[in-house]
């Protein structure tokens, strides 16, 4: 089995083992702010 798990402060946010998963990391950095965004989407073909 190949998969992954995303956790934050010891809380599981998402886990995936089958189907398609897309992870998009976006960083905005300028003199006023420095932000990191994580978008997770996916599809399951089990149905």
C-alpha cells in the first residue's frame, strides 16, 4: 500500500491510499506578508 497522511498539531487532516490526489503548494511573499497555502483535492475510483 502506498499513501500519505497530512497532520497538523497531532490531528490527522487527510489521508489517501487510492484514487488520484493533487497537492498544490502556493507561497506568497512580499514586504508585507509571507504566506503558504496548501490545497488538496482528489478523486476516488472505488465507486
